[in-house]
């Protein structure tokens, strides 16, 4: 059975970038709803005891051949996995920029850290409607993509190592319709130590 992960910090720890009110609604309402719905959908499939949303997404074709149920599972399992990654991507005060092998890879792929941030923010701004902006590993190479709704890059055979939620519920209480401002401010709370670890491992469930 999937479980709602606890936040690795207090609800107000990311202020002023993300408010306590936003974190409370986002985690306790939106994330919890994905967990609860996914568990309901998994009942009777033989997969209800599995606790890894990433593993379940990878096995989606084996869980059901019902197209409608499969899409609902993708939506909700993706919602669980994406948010697990998202909460652990951040920490109070953040860390200013990547170091080590990840920094070298970013500089090689995008020219510089600043150019990387511009491209990542552009992916978030350009995502029509709800979705995510991602830094992924694609056959070991870094790539910036966006995905709709709660789709996770694993559905495209890619490993997400950094993802920013651009659903309105992630930022609207704090930034209203100014998604670009949210994307710009978000770097202040990114935990690059975690992203470096994900890069070294080639991806992770958290």
C-alpha cells in the first residue's frame, strides 16, 4: 500500500518562497488525494501491497489492460511519485548551485548553470496548463523536458532528477498568475546535494 510521505521539513520552512498555507494544502490535500486514489485503484490487482510508485508505473501494462483504469493509475501514481521527488528536491535555504560531476555535466550540456536555469524556466513557462518541468537523464545524458498533468518522465524511459511542479495549486496562493516569478524564486530552495545524489545513482524513487 502506498503511503503519504512526511515532509522532510516544517510546513513553513520554505517561506517566503513557498508559504505554509501553500505547503499545507499541497501536501495534505493534493498529494494525499493521489495516494488515496491510487490505493483504491490498485485494490484487487495483486499489486496493492507494493509501496514504490515508480515500480508500479513501470509495471503499468501488467497491472491492467483497461485503458481508462490505466490512465487513472498513471495520473495518480504519477502524482504520488512526482510529489515524493518534489518535496525531497527542496530544503530550507536551498543550496546555491550544483557541484561535482553534476555541475560539470550541466556546464557541458547547457554551457553554464545560468543558461541551464533559463532553459529550465522556459520549459516551465511553456508548459500549457498543468504539468511539470524536468531535468532528466536520457540514456545517461542530461535533458530538459516538460510533461503534462502528473505524467512522470519514466513513462518516456527517462529518469527525472529535478522536477518543478507548475500546477496552479503549487504557486497560485503565493504568486497568483505569475508562474515565471515562481519559477525564478524556486531556485532559492532547491537542494542540489540531493540532485547530485540522484545524478550519481541515475535516478531514484525519492
